[in-house]
C-alpha cells in the first residue's frame, strides 16, 4: 500500500554538509550578509524603522525640552505647537496618500493589484450578476483624450464662474490655470444590464448600471490675481452611474436617446497643493468640493438626468431630462441613543444628522453635549426611480474649527419603504462602535384627483411635529421667454442675459443664464413640494445677469388654478409685468403638473424575532409599519424580508419559532460557518440586544468563544462600552477544526461585562452552547441565540 507523503520544503546544504530545510519566502530575494555588521548599526536601523512616522514628533519634543530648559518659555510652547501640528499633518497626509496610490494602482492594473492585496475590491467579485467591463475600459481609454477636452470646458465654463461668485471680493480673480486630467482614464469596475423580466425595466428601454471610479493623475492649477496660488492633485470620483437607452424606433438609429445619471451623489476627494495646502485656506477646500459636487448633481444626479438625443424630431428631450417622479418619501429624524462620545473632556458629543436622497440633502440642528439627542425633524424628497434609490443618514459630531467626526451611518432602501408604506423604529448605526437612531419613513404616492386633498391632510396629521409638511408635489418646466426688452434703452441691440428664478414660499430654484438673447429658451424643470395648494402661488422672476440680476419682469400663477385643470396639468403663456415701462409685451411659457400626496396601503411587518408565548407582539417589536389586516402571509413574509434588508444586522427572512424559552438576559446574533479549504470554523459576531444593566448602567460588553471548552482555544471580541445593544460589525473569530471533527463539537459562547478596573473581575451577562453537528454550516445565515444563566445547548432562530 502506497502512502502519499506531504511535499517537503526545499533543502540547502549547511556548513557541516547536512541538509537543512530552507525558510519559506513569498518572494525570491538575495539576503544580505549581516554577520559582519556591528551590533550598534543593527540596533540603530531597528530604532529608525520603529520610529518611522514619529521622528518629527520625537525631534520636536526633544527640541522643545532643551528650549524650555534654558527658560525660553514662549519658544517652548511655540515649538511644541508647531511640531505637533506638523507631525499630525504629515501622518494624515501619509495615510491619505496610501489610499490614493492604492486606488490609482487599481485603475492602472486591476488584476495585479487584486492579487497583491484583497481590499477595495470591485463589486463584480462579490455579486455574480455583475460583470467585468474590460472591453469597455479599453474603449474608454481610447476616448479619454477627447473626453479630456470636454471636461476642461466643463470646469472653465461651469465650475469656475460659480466658485468665483461665492468667493469674497479679495478672491474674485479666481480662475483655473493649466488643466491636465492625465493619462489614467476612468475605470468601470463592473457592469450590469437588466433584462425585460426585471420589474423595474419597461419593454421599450434598456437599463445599464456601472460602477464608475476615477483615480487618475490629474493636475489643476488655480490662479488668484494671475499668480499660481493653489493646485489640485489626485482627484478621485466614485459612484454608481446608470445609463438608460430609450425610446426605441423601428428605423435607424433605433434608440432615440441615451440618458445618464448617478442615483446618489458621487464621492469626491482631492489634495490641494502649493500655498493652499500650506495655509489650508479656511473654507476654500470645502467650498470648492461642494461646488464641484453641486455642478455634477445639477446635471446628472437624480432627479437631474443628462440626456444625449440621437434623433431630434422623434424624442421629447425635456420629458427625458426631467421625468415625473414615482412618489415622495417623508423622513422623520426622531432621535438617537447611546452614541459614541467624541469630546475627550466632557465625555459627550454635539450630534447632528445629514439626510440625503439622490441630490436632495438636508441637515438637522445640532444638539449640544448629548449622547441621546432628540431632533423631531422631518424632511421630504421626491423620488424619481424607486429601484436603486436609498435614504442615506449620516450622524456627525459638530466640532467648529476642525473636521466633524462621524458617529455612524444608516442606509434605507426606498423600495422597502414604498412596499411597506410606513416604517418606524430604532436602527443600529454602522461604521461605529455603538449607537442607534430612531427613523420614521413614509411613502406617498401621486394622485391626479383633487378630491384626495383631505387624505393628504390626514396623512400629515400622523406626524406630531411643528415642521411644515407637504400635501402636493409640483413640477414646473420653464420653456422659453419671448419679446424681452433690451437692457439699454439707447441701444436696442443690447440684448439681456436672462435667467428665471422660480419661487414658492421660501423655496427657490434658478435656471441657467442664456447669454445675450431677447428670445431665450431654457427647457428646464424644477421640483417643488407644496404645503397649501389653495393659497400658495408660483412667482416667476426674469432677471438680467448683465445688470447684477436686476429684474426684467415678473409673473404670478396661483396653484389652485392648476387644481381645476384636467389631470392637474397646465401649459400657459404668462404675460410678464416688466420693471421698465415699454410698449413691448413680453411673455413666459411654462408647463405645470400638480400631484396630490396620498398614503400607500401599509402592511404590518416586524424586523425583530417574535416568541410564540408573547400574545402582544408590540412589546418585542422595535421596527414596524402600520397594521393592515387583509394582507396575505406570503406578502407579509416578502415585506419582512425587504424591511430586514436595510436593518443591520440582518433581520428575519422567515419566522421560525425559537427553540429555547424567552428570558430577560438578552440575545446574541452570530453567523457560524465551516471553511473547508482552511479547516476553520468561522464565527462572525454581529450584535446583541436587550443586555442586562450592570450597577444601573449599560454594560461594557464583549463576547468570548471557545471550542469544546478548550482553554487554549478561547477568543474574545473587542469591548463595546456602555451599550445594551452593542454592534461588533461582523468581528470574526476562527478555530482550527477538520471536517471529521465537526460531529460532536460544541461552541461555548458567553457575553461578559468588563468593569474597567485592574482588580475588578469580569462578570457574565449570559451564555449558551452551539452544537455544530446540528448547525447548517454549508448555508450559514445570521441567527439569534437567547442568553441563559447556565451553559445550555440552543438552536438559533432567524
């Protein structure tokens, strides 16, 4: 009988002639002879390597010490401040450059970089329905020099004048100097095409989603008073771009137009160089970044769509560029609890929240010195396309004078809210050690029947808030103006450069400027949410840029007149009330579409596990929607899965009953899987719920796990301080175990409290056992386990 022997490591002869196994190495390299190197040289090299990145700080501290030793006290303080600032700044720049260089390497050679390090992977690695787009990247690289020219014109004509308007007078001479976008083209990481079976795709359209990333070698020069003042390098942009091909025709070019848009605002970052980097112009960096993002959002972030018509006589470009939304999402930012403390002195934070839906963004008020803030604010946003849209909530700690620190994020799928109708609950924040946020979200659909206005008023009454809530949605399309007067009565050929400002109450929107034209055409659309359609009105102000936006004329349209029209749509030619007396009759052509906001039919779902012994499920449910009795069990299960898709950690996809009795010690959510390729048992610790207090305060919880009660195999997670519902962000513990050893193996799991004292002993909050032979390790899923006072075998439930 032959025996398969394991391959032996390569050997090399030793000095006495015997063979010794060679050391394993990931790369072939010639090792230097270190036998003749003095010990003090080796020690010095180790010291220099260990202190890399901190040498400036060490040198600054030593210098400050000697200056202070000789009683130069002011110099002592100045040196400490200067070197600390330089050290921190250098450290931050090094960390930022590492991220920038890694993204540039991915853009240049994706395959090589993936093999080198398994981070920042494109989405096609994780999602089998998305494909690589090497062929498209090849085409994009060929077109990049020509796209360069378009983007240069976009920066000069679009971004530059807008930034210049917002700068103070001393910087009004701002302009872009040399603009070089470099040789590295944008990269499309993945591409996905939706077929006709997809519910979000119509028969006469093709929808393509692309994960777009630009991490190139661009270099912009910024001039102030004709002096190179600043530069922009390492510009990065990343976002999900959607391309829609529609409508179709039976004759060439077959496709009528190409529409492109970002579903959410893309991520933008860059580095400032020269004087701007040294002085960190206060507010200039954020002003420039916000203006670049605003220019992108105003052109191709929902609800704005960039349309490229392929045929001019068959396509209504305006309707493609400004599509009618599918509904409105109303977001209630109620409160947060157990947030991370960012102020080292007070142990508190100054939290505020930012809410974004597409290009629509809102910011709450700042609550000073609180880890449990209450906002009670409401925001509303029109949603152009339900599929793919999300409500992004970011919580920050306000810190005037420095960058605000993140306290956590939450992402909610609009499709989930639209399906459920109304969602209300506490959700754990991600990308943070702890914290929950209370969010209400309601989906409002459109009605063209003015008799539904009382229903809209009733839906507003659901929210106990002083914030003004809307009852109608209004789309205004400004088409063109005719017969505008010249801006100089002595020179009738001096045409104005008009724009239109549309106002409803405190809401304003402004069109682009059409240069030197008495018959301007805009074809621009604007979205408004109307609080009182019976009394509100639309104000149209035509202004002249050449006269510092002085009014040319004004027109007023009452919204209640649109209610009386068929389908609540109006196309009108409004006569302008001119600011100057003239014999001309100027007019403005507009289209208006009004929709009443009504509630969709809600259903009852729960995203928390239910126990069969509880008759009143409301005592256990934290996240729910409004009840509706006539919903089938199949649709309820589907909605339960949808609602769970945005709750982190994952919520139930079905409702099997827990096999262990309910108790008051809380529960823990884990994912247990067997990795056969490495003979490892992987335990992902996600979160815990309803843990017991210790000494009247939330516990400092951590999880300890061992295999078969082996002391040598014990592992534990990080400590989550002062939280009854800690979230470990899928912290993974691994144990060596072969497949043949699975049968009969048991995981000993316990949740403990760290009292944070040198002589204080950790106390147990609860424990349980997981029998691996009873677990489905081939199809792992997040499962909840009830905590017990004694080690008890339990079966997880979803």
